[in-house]
């Protein structure tokens, strides 16, 4: 157990991100046409469940109930790439990852599709701020290649 003033801790400290394989579709109409771009480090990712709130006013315009429908899962991520081996990310690039768990504690594998990628700055590695949306209709989702850095 590390104390606040610990001077030395070796391999037992988690880095906090995940490595994922990122793919680019060869054919946008065929989700099985992904070509591997490389291995990227997802430093942070913040997907959020969105909802659509509908309200039903009473006959006199007063309150008379409401409902919520599930919306898309969207968020943002910071992704690192090495300059020498991995290209910049573009709209439509994607990766599979399990960043949340279900009610049984089992990981939920999801496909995160990148949109609105920012431009990067750096020397030996570069970071990109990207927006992501979960493809609820994706088939063949495989988060088995995901790993945590040590």
C-alpha cells in the first residue's frame, strides 16, 4: 500500500489508459472491411448515455407527465499515437473496447467510432482530442485486443 510520501513504487501502479487497435473502413457501407491502422493509447475516454426527454402537457398547458427514451452513447477521448508508426485519426475510424460493465459485473464490448478529430501537436508522439459515438448496430465487436499499459 503506497503512502502519500512514498519515494519508490515499481510496476504495481496502473497507468490509467488502454491500448486499442484502431481500424479504418475500406468501404463505408461494409462494417467488416476494417483495415488495421495500428495500436493507439486511449489516455481518457468519457462516454455518456444520452436521453431524449419528452413532456406531455395537460389540456390547460400544465404538467401531465413525461418520458425518457435512450439516446446514443457519445463522448470524447484523448488518444496518443506514435509519429513513426501510426497515422492521424480521421472521421469514421473506430476501435472496440470494454469501458463499462453490466449489472452482473461483466465487461460490455462496444464499438467507438471517431468523429471530429482534433489536430495534434508533439514531437515523438502526438495526442488527438476526438469525439466518439458508440455504434449500437455494429457486428463482430471484439474488445479482446484491449490491454492496459503497465
